C-alpha cells in the first residue's frame, strides 16, 4: 500500500514509517522542489509514478537482499524505478545482459525469464535501489548531488540498523562507497567489479553473487531467491 508522507511524497506505508525522519529535513524539502521543477520543465526518468517503485514492490520488513545501482537509465522507456532493470519489451542494456550471463554461469542453469523488468526479484525481497532515483533525459548523473544520495544512505542505514542477516550486493566503486553505512557484523556484503562491459571482465564474471546470496539466506533460515 502506498501512502503520502506529510510533504506530499507518495511512498509505501512501511517505508514511510521507517524514513519519516527524512521527509521533514531541509535537504529532502530542497530535493523535492528540485525534482518537481525538473519534471515540469524537462524530460526526466523514470515516470513520476515509478520514482519509489523499488520501495512499493519490496516493503521494509520484506527486504532480504539489496542490489545497489547508481543512476536510472537516461534513455526513452528504459528506467522503471528498479536499478539495472528496464521496462517490458525494451532491449536489455549491456550491464543487465552481463548480469543474466553471470546468473546462468553461477547457478549452472538457463534463465526461465528473459524480461528485463526484474519485478519478479523485487517481489521476493530484493530491493533494487539506485543511489539517485531520478535523471534528466540523455544526461547521466544530472541529478546527483541534489539530495538523493543522502536519502538512499538513510535507507541503507535503516536497513542495516533494524534488520538482521541481509545480503547487500555492491557492484563497482560507487556502490562500494555506499557500503560504509552497513554493519558487516550482522549482514553479508558481496562486492565485485561493476557488470558494465567496461569492467565486467575485471572481477564481475565468476564472482558468483547469486549462489553466495542464496547460501547465506538458507544458512540463516531464509528462503533463497529464485534468480532464474
């Protein structure tokens, strides 16, 4: 269920409660006004209804795994509110193609689903979180440094502090830097190179994040993720 926070932000009810201290802070008020203005005067992705889609599909108490991305895709029809994912029918970006290759290599099975939407993961407890939740069309990184990073740092801190035995998958240096907010004594952190074609051969391939995640979840009495 989606609820509207006191300042008009629509976000799923459990996240609204978990993050209530953020919505009234000055940085978030400034961020909200910036994003509102951008949507009014420019082409911005994802569509407004999907800004908080990762939270809508994966409530706070249902999160078991966090995959952290950087920016939404900045091309038409691509960004859908889930990191690395693309909307149904959109060609798979190179990073997602590499993620799918690693799943098949890691698990030794062919994917049963080829859709790039990844909603199927989110509904199993995988929070597909970008560090920055909006971006201007054809302008990567254009909404960085406006407050989104502070907000998503708060998300990671809240999960780290209040949940137990989560898996956080950090691909690339940007994601690894945000890992500073994770208590590694009570959660598993899996780090490797980014799945981008520029770095996948430098440590992403054969890193086996998907089997490692499931082994950890099962060892702690949790249901494994069906990545296929």
